[in-house]
C-alpha cells in the first residue's frame, strides 16, 4: 500500500524487535567493556584472567560493532523509510532478514562465549576460531543482504510512483548506508567463506595479507554504515528540535554522495604498516581517505550553521551568544548534539590515523581505541540510544520513567568519552598498545603511560555509568512506563515528508544509479592494483594457529 496513510503495523513490529535485540547486544557488550578496561588498567582491579580478557574483547567488539549496529540500523531504517516514502516493506523479507541475522548472531556467539573464538572482531588469520564463528558471521551478512535488497525494492517502488520528486534527506542517508554496505560486504564474505571457513574446518593455510586486505576492503566502509544513519538522524532531528530548517539539504546530499563514492577504496589505511603492499597504493588510499573525510566536515558545517540559526531565532546575539540560547536541557536535542560533539573529537583523531607518517606512531596503540569510541561508540551508538529513548514515547506510547536522569546519562556518556579518549590519546602517542590484557610489561613499560591509562579508565567508568542509566531507563520505561500523552508538537519522529519536485541540479543529486556506478569504478581503481600485486607476487599461506 502507499499513499497518504499506510498501515505501519509490520514495520513498527520489526523496528521494536530489531532494536530490542540491539539493546540486548549493547548491554552484553557493555559488561565485556567494563571488564576489559578495568582488567587492563595498571593498578586497577584485575577482574578476569588473560584468556577471558580476549574472550571479553572479542565479545565486546562483535556485539558492539556488528550485532548492536546491524540490528539497530535495520530497525531505524525501516521506521524512517516507511514513513518518509509511505511505502510498505514486505513482511516476508523483513522477517527473513531478522531470522537470518539473528541465527547468524547466535551461531557466532556460541564459540565466542565458550572461549573458542578469541580472534577479536577483526578475526585476523592465521589465528583461527571455531567454524561456527565464521559460519555465523556469514549468515549474519546474508541476513543483512536480504534486508538491503528490501530497502532498495521499497525505494525503487516509490521512485517509479514519484519519478521527479526529491528524495527526502533522511531516506537519502539510509540509501547511502545500504549502498555502502552492499559494495563493502562481498569481500568479507569471500574472505570468510573461501579462506576462513576452510581454515577452521580443515586447517587450510591462508595468505594473511590477502585476508587482511579483503577484511579492510569491508572494514573501513563499515564505519560509514554505522555513521550514515546517525548523520541522517542528525540532519532530521537537529532542525526539528530547534524549529528551523536544515542549513542546506543540498550540502547534506552532497555529503552522502561523497560517502557513497569514497568510503570503500580506503581500507589500506588500516594496513599502512603491512609489508607487501606498495607505498604508492597506500598513498592512493590515503588520498581517498581524506576525500571521505570531507563529507564529515560538510556535516560539521551544515549542523553548526543550523545550530547557529536555531540559537539566533532564540535571541542569541554576537559571535557566540547563540550557543548559550540552544536547548541543552532538551532530551532530543542533547541526544543528537552530544554525539555530534563526540564526532568532532573522533573524526579529527581519524585524520591523524590517516596521515601516513602519524599512523606509524598511533597504529595498534590505545590512540585508536580513543578514536573509535568517540566515533562508533559516540557519534553512532549514543545517537542510536538517544533516539531509542524518543521511540519509547513515540513508538511504544510510554512515558520515560525518569527523563531528566536520561538526559544526565547522555551527558555522562559524552563527558566520560572525552575523558576516556584524552587519556587514551596521550597514552597511545607514548606507545601504550591496544588489544593487550597486560600493559605494564612486568614493570618494564614506561611509567608515564600509567596515569593516562588510569584517566582513560576513569572516563570509561563515567561513560559506562551513563550507558547503564540510559539502558536502565529504556528497559524500565518499556516495562513500567505510564501511557504517554504526547502533544502534536512533541512528536518529533514523524518523518512526515511532503513531496517536492526536483529541479535539474536536484535530479543529478538524486541520480543514485550514477553514484553507485562511480562508487564501483573507484572500488576497482582502489582494489584491483593491490590484489594484482598480492596475487602477482604469489601467495604465501600461513598455517592456522589457535589464539
Ligand atoms: Fe576510523 C580505525 C581513519 C572515521 C571507526 N576507525 C578505526 C577503527 C574503528 C573506526 C572501529 O586512517 C578500529 C578498527 C580496528 O579495530 O583496527 N576514521 C578514519 C578517518 C575517519 C574515520 C580519516 N572511524 C571513523 C568513523 C568510525 C570509525 C566515523 C565509526 C563510526 N580509522 C581511521 C584509520 C584507522 C581507523 C586510519 C586505522 C588506524 C590504525 O592504524 O589501525 C574520517 O571519516 C573522519 C572524518 C571526520 C571529521 C570530523 C568532522 C567533525 C564533525 C563534528 C564537528 C564538531 C565541531 C564542534 C566542530 C574530520 C562532523 C566541536 C569540535 C570539537 C573538535 C570538539
């Protein structure tokens, strides 16, 4: 059905089910998170032994970076696209995607939780996990593909009925998310199915450089799979909570287009220190990396300009007076602005990572951990949790049991992550490694690391408490929240879109086929040379080892 009003019963059920799984994942992942940060911090309580540390680290990475994000993004995408386009999703496709993604998650979780997959979320060979881990991961990806094609089908159906109507910005962001996903995931499926499943089942040796290159072909665009839905929510909610228009919808769409075309041919920036890939190719990926940083900076400008517009309509004067007029105590506003500010931190540290020379200083240090907790753990995860708080009222029809405490949780998360990242940035530059249970090296490590690692741990505890508060309020409001009485102006997540005809310039921006073709060409430019180099030299497979 499509048209002015559609029945959203199936879509709403799917959104509730997927976000419920996502919240369970972040709770489990959060338990692992606090265990690992306390255990690894010098002079802090060692909660677990080394083996369990790597079980927790694998569980934390997989549950947070893959399970929480994938389920949440499928849920919120369905909510947004069905409302903006007023086209129903196929119940069969939605529930098939849900079942496959959940099956894959459970199959991968069994070896993780039983300590038979301590390979971390990047599962680099030659370390090998139980076959179920890889088979589960592959099924999860297939489930997400089923969902991806359903999003495309809904969009194409809408496009056929509305050939010259502008694509609404939030839906444009969701399309961006899944175009990136469908371009980036085939290589990791090849790595898992053709290299890692045979390795785990039959001890087949694997060329490590080939496996890592296929993984990072997927691994960096993965971050924009996480980021694009969060940015789509920022573009929608920031102007909505301020009662103004987004500074520039055109700029927003250009940002999403740059994400589509430049987010994949960058993965070698995770392999700057890998031998076997020529510096020229690494440099080309660096150029693409700085290209894909541009849409985030466009987003920074677009959101900041919208904030200034919102502050000035509230009487803000002078260069910075408008900042103090913004509704900082408004839950929805805080829920998108704190992640945005965290992304200011995480994005800039990403540019350091991407700088070839600087990367040799920060690679495999806790600097990287500071970077990705303020990006996926800040920009994306906190946006998703904050929007979940809003959905309690607007989708479940229940009041939050303690909205002011939820607001405090959002700020605690933001402040804690800043403290965490600063501690880890400094310790990282001094050389403190990531992914290690032990950091003092039996007293031989530089003592200067210790206070910064401890500052990081204090920050982690602060943002962990913020997360516990937010998730507790979500759970208790679902269970015991009073029926919500929402005034029309309080309903923010309506995603009501009034069709607007496209002008010529707009039609180019909305030409998704063009951007997909450009993206695929750039992926070929970015990845054929390294693959030719790897295969041209001849593979050097390494026998698998247990972690
Ligand atoms: Fe990254 C490693 C480079 C963005 C996540 N990244 C990771 C890993 C994860 C991750 C999970 O070049 C670890 C993977 C592993 O386990 O090994 N990353 C970048 C670059 C960007 C970037 C250039 N990363 C992200 C996002 C993520 C994410 C987004 C998740 C959602 N990253 C790297 C590199 C590595 C890496 C290397 C490998 C390092 C190594 O050696 O292992 C860019 O897209 C960032 C662009 C963003 C900006 C900021 C825009 C600012 C905004 C807000 C402004 C706010 C203002 C107000 C102005 C340029 C939108 C206040 C301002 C303040 C400053 C407070």
